């Protein structure tokens, strides 16, 4: 080996070593480069669509019930109707997306509220707004309502498409934003290549599915192709990383896992170090938090009799 090649190798090794050391330091102390985000909410208990497993989803009844169980944030889906206002009624019985084979009776409340109704009735409750389709008219209507009700500090919004999150951030960067699917992928790549500690992040919350829930009985068909099962295992290994969640937490970015409906999933999520869990069963998560106070430091719960009563009332629709 000639002297020039040796010098080149030494320089490259020095640069690589410096990059690794700097990345590790900033992973632990990101405040050196980045200002910590400050959110006025920190929900441990989040109700998916108001608790779709205990009441008809996205209804006022569901939202009230979820809050009675100690839910600290409501997750709602928003769409734009054809006339911009009138909404159809739900069917009397609905299935639960993340609990195959489980149905819920809507009872007397089959009405879908407008976002204005939700903001009016739950004015002090943090609300997670999932904009389901990229529609600029819809986005502007949501934004106008957030501004009208002065909910910039009580809302987090986003969409699964990166075009939506980019548009939202450009429209109003003061409203907390959650990651799109594409940006989650970018986040993971940057984490494993050591780039993440150097890169500014516009999002305030990471809301991701726990891939392992796909392997529960009834979640997917038994004949799911092997390659998809392998991909899900890889995704679970890559995504469910405490070091990633800790780094984001140090930057003021909260992580929520969805949609978890069983005690073993709740426990795994909190052991991973996430800030909160999104569930279809608010009374079940409330009971879990009461039984595991080590995970409930920031949670305002209800008494056990209220939780048990809610579970009894809803057990009739469990198949």
C-alpha cells in the first residue's frame, strides 16, 4: 500500500469516526442543535375515534364516554361532505376496524357530528385531527375552525400522505403536526444511518401502528403470504425502538402507538417508552392504567367502579 492510499484511509476513518461520535452525542443531547418543542398536552390515554369499540365511532356519545373514562385526547377523522355540512346517520350496528369480529351497537346516537359541533362541545379537550383525504377546501375549513375556536395549542393535525402534511405545515406551522407515512419511513432511515440527530423536524408527534398487532388472531387471514409476514416482522423490529422514541422525546416530540386494544399491547407500548396509547376501548385502557400506575404518571383516571360499570354496559356487544 502506498503512502497516499494510507493517508486516504486514515482520513476516511477519522471522518467516519467523527461522524459516528457526533451522531451518538447528538442522539443523547439533541438540544445542542435543536430547540425542544413545547406542547400544552401530553396524553397517555387517547381514544381512537372516541373509542370505536365501546360506542359508535366519531359520535358525541363516544366522545363523552371516552372522557368519562379518563381519556386525555380524542382522535377524530374528518371528511368533506358533498354539500359541506349535512351528514348521514350511521347504521345501528358497526364493526370495529382494529378488532376483527367485534361489533358495537350505536344505540340512540347514530349521528355524525360536524367538527364545529365537536369543538363547541369539547372546547378544552385536546383533539387529534386526521384529515383523511388531501382536499384543500377541507384543509382550509378545518384551519378556519381551529383559528375560530383558538385551538392552535389544543390540536394536532395531519394526514397519511406527505403532500397533506407539507400543505398543513406551510398553511400554519403553529399547529402541531403528526408524521405522514412517507416521513415515518424517512425518519427510520435517518435514525439507522445516524443522520437523524442533525436534521430539524417539523412534526410534533409520531403516531405509528405497532406492526405486531397484525399477528393477533383474526387480524389478518391465515393465508397471508409469507413475504408480507416477514415484512411485518421487519417493520416491527425497525419501528419499535426505545432509542428512537427517547431521542424524539428529548426533542419534545411525543410518540403515540395505535390502535392497541389488549393489555399485552398496552404494556409493550409503555415499556417501549411511548408517551401515549390510542385505543378503541377507553374503559379497558383506563383499567390497565389503574392496575399499572407506573405507566400512568401523567394520567387523570376515573375510579374503578366507573370503569367496571362501563365494561359491563359494553360487554353485550362483544362477540
